[in-house]
């Protein structure tokens, strides 16, 4: 449906890390709602998260710098012929 130039990228980040970075407090609100018996359908809290089965690129949302992830993306795009290799 999206065409042949679609690339699935997966940002692999544990829910615990997402919660630590949650400046809006949405995870805390979802957990409280769940305890109150009013689930919100919040992914990773009261709604299961299903990672992609076979992404073309997997990036690390923890344990890697943004620069590391950018290099991974650029390398993939070069290998697939979307970018010319750097000289």
C-alpha cells in the first residue's frame, strides 16, 4: 500500500526506558488508570506491544548514541543503493 520504497525501521527501546524518558507522565497516568480499573489502551502498559517481525533496520533507543543510529541508517541506505557511499 505504501509502495516499493518503504523501509521499516524499528527503534528497539524497553518500556522501562520509555517510562524514564516520559516528560509528560503519560506512562504514570496509564498505570494509574489501569490500577483504577479504567485501562486506557496505552501501548506497553495495558495494551501489548508487538515488535515488527522483520524490520529492515533495527536501531537502539538505549546503549547507542544518536550518531551510532544515524550511521546505521546511512550504511543501510548506501548498501541498498539509496545513497552513494561516502568517500
